[in-house]
C-alpha cells in the first residue's frame, strides 16, 4: 500500500526499513520451515527476531518517523531498490547467522558446565573446560570423545553442530548480499553525488561490518576453525550490524 501511494519502494525511512527487515526474517523463517523437521529449532531464532523487529518499528519509533514522505531527487534512482534491499536482506541473514552462533556459545557453555559437575573432578582438574575434550571429524560431521567418561549430552552436541553449520551458511549468504549492497551503493553514490566513497558514518560502519564477517569466513575457510572461535567473531558481528543499521541513524 505504501509503495502504491508513494510511487516508490517503501524503503525511504527507518520505519520502512525495519518493516522490510522484519519481512526478510519472516521469509527466512518460512524457508526454514519448508525444509523439514530437522531445522524446526531454527524457527526459535528467526520467529522472535521477526516479531521483535516488527514490534520495535510499530511501538518504539515515534509516529513522525512512521509517516511516508516523498523522496529527495538524489534518492530517486533505480539503484535505491538494488542497494537498500540487498543491504537489508544481508542484515537479516547475518543477524540470523550471528544469533545461531550466540546460541551455539550458550549451549556449549552449559554442556561444559554439566560435564564438570558430573565427571570426576580429580581427573578433570588437569584439563580446561572447553571443547578441546572432543575432536571434530570434518568428514563425518560428528564429535568424537577423546576420554572415557560417558557422553551424556549427545543431543545437545548434535544441536551445536547444526547451529555451527547453519551459522556458517547464513553468514556466507549474508556476506555475499552485503558485498552486492555495498558495491551497488558505491555506484549509486557516484551517480548521485559524484563520488564512490565519502567515508561518512554509514559507509564506514558498513565497511566495519563487512570486515568482521570477512574475518569470520577467513577463519572458517582458510584457517579451518570450527566451534567457539569463529562463533565469538560472529557474535561480535551481531552487535556491529545493529550499530551500523540502528546506531548510526539514531545517534546521528
């Protein structure tokens, strides 16, 4: 309806971009549900994300910011849809992947705590409480115990493997979309203002976001890191995305 009455894609202000971000999260949720029962738990990440984003846009933003307005001449370009839609789709995908990494860290920390409480302390005191107790077999996609005490958290460990894999897939796709969004934004900026890059706060934070997730993918692909270390990088990326998207707009 907004697009029909305004005559342009409804991505001209913070409220409309929040709604687009919410709908993007809904689309991701639908794709996950369609894939089958093995990925039902990912809906516990995507569904609340969509609802909270929609709720903040509707209830958290003042009415003045929710009103549609005519685009200034610099924004009346076909690159608007390309740039803004790619950026927001990348944010939705990167946020879902980062939340999966945060869930991974929470679950693994609880598993390590349970192992410490249930195992023989006299034996375990010589080893750090981390995932080095288990070897990750890349070919078989499974964790193997390196010690003799019972493996009582198999389902949780299996869930962490799925979270790790889905986080990697989501961030890989989000990074690709973010790259397209940044490049199309550079072309749009040159068309509108005669410069591909001006180092304004939005562009700078977009570059920081791109760098964080580039580091994540580098550690996964070239360094072969699995588990906690790349998950920490992705968790940092979660806050960087919100700083780029929301912090720059609200703080000026």
